[in-house]
């Protein structure tokens, strides 16, 4: 891994480009807080229907966030830096499995299922942030602008691939999609 990509968490806030990362980190802070509130509500005896209604809306919103990560952020990180993001995608899969357990749980099992989901979420977000934030902070201003404002296909065209001529999985997918 490139040295610039191993920036410790406690150094992020002092990085000059850190304010550009507030949206991602703010979303993650909201996910953490919502998860804790759901556990607290279920533990205080809120109805299963009430807890699951909030859980379902939250997970629906989180699905858009995960889609963005899977279809733009992770492919970009692999392309630009050669980062392996399979573990991050597997975190999303683990959350999907925990989601099903929550939706099937009743009574006291609901609190336990929400706590298990929370533990998976906390681990995933920590790993993801420690992978993603240093990589985004290491981008030049022009690279970050291109990433922020462009489609993945345009980014792949204009950013050198870390895998060189072999290409990364995003490059190969793009070639298949456009018939290159």
C-alpha cells in the first residue's frame, strides 16, 4: 500500500482535504446513531412493528449508500490505488444477512438481532473508513474533483489504472460494457 494511504485516523481531521470527506463520515455517524437508537427502542419495549418500520426505512436509505460504494467508490479505489475492496463488499453482504435475522426476530430475539447487526455495522464502517478516507485524502485536488463530479466510466478513462495495461476489474467491466 502506498504510504499516503496509511494515514492514521487521528491525523484525518488536520488534513487540508478533510472537509471534503464530511459527507461520507457524516453518513456513517448517522448509521451508527440510528443503529444504537433502534437497539435502545427495542430494549425499552417499543413494538416490533414500530422498530421494524424504522429499521426498514433506514436500511432502504442505507441501500442507496451501499450502491454508490459498490458501483463507484470501490471500483474507483481499485482502479486508482489498486486497493482490494472485496472485504468491504463482503461487509455489505454480512449486513444483508444480519438484516434478514433482524426482520425475522421476535420478542427478546429482536434486541439480540439488532445488537448483532450493530456489531457487524461497526466493524464494517471502521474497516471501510480506514481504507477509504486515507485513499481519498491522498488524491490531488483535480483527481478528487474528477471523482466527485464524473461518472465512473469517465473517471476510468481519465485516471491511470494502478494495474497498468492488465487493467483492474473496473477496467475489464467497462471494456465489456462498451464492447472494447
